[in-house]
C-alpha cells in the first residue's frame, strides 16, 4: 500500500530498548529499511548524535528532549514491547507509548509473547480461585492479555516481529490506524 501524502511518506517513531543493543545503530538502520519497504519513513532515536561536551545529566535531558520532539513530529509510533531486563517492557518505551497515546497518535506495538500475564509470570493461585499473586504477594491481573491492560487496551498489539507489525499496519491502511486492533 502506498502511504505517501502529497509526495511524503508517513513517519513512524521507532520506540524500543533496541537503542541499548551492541549493534544499536545498525539495527536502527535495519528497522528504517523495513519501514521503507512498507512505504513509511522510520525515525530512530539514535538518528541524532548526543553532543559530547555536555555533562552526563545534561546529555540525558538532551536525549529526552530530542526523542520527545521526534515522537511529536511523527505520524505514528511503533514500539518494541518485548521484555527488557526482567518480565516487563522497557520503562522508557512504555513512557513513549503513553506520551504518544496522550497526543492522540496511532500506536502499534510488537512482542513475541502471546501468553497471558498469568502464564508469563510465576504465580500462585489464591484459595477459592480469587486470583493469582506473584512471589512477593502482589496480584497478577488475569484478563487474558499478554501485556498490562493499560498497554494492551490502548495500543494495537501484534504478536511477532517488527516486520510483522509493519505488515499489520499496512494491512489496516492509513485511515484506520488510530483505532485498528483496539
């Protein structure tokens, strides 16, 4: 499907913990090539270089400002919500997803996890079937969703790869991006 509007491809902000990979820049280029394959322009957080003369905390603020500006400029977001450093998606990516949802942007996410949270997390069933708790005693939501309900009910979740997600975006068409899959 051709997603060019007046000669310009729709832009996708590529959110995810991929920026922490050892091959982060090369991986970002691969993601952008996949976007291009489907008629989109991918924008990756590492597209801009952090000024080296800034102290560490100023570098962090610069990165945050630049990423949020890039996200605001894009037409939609595609987020890698696979687990990162534990059972849950990267907190920075989740923030970007929430920010994009608050801005009214279409958000698509991909994860390899299809199982429900109860199936993913080590749980104990409470007596009388009153729910499930994790090893620390916190309840684990059991709505049959593969992500926390605030993500699963607010974004279009695709079980699969980045390319699978782009394929689903493409199948839905540009007009239906904001509500597809929710």
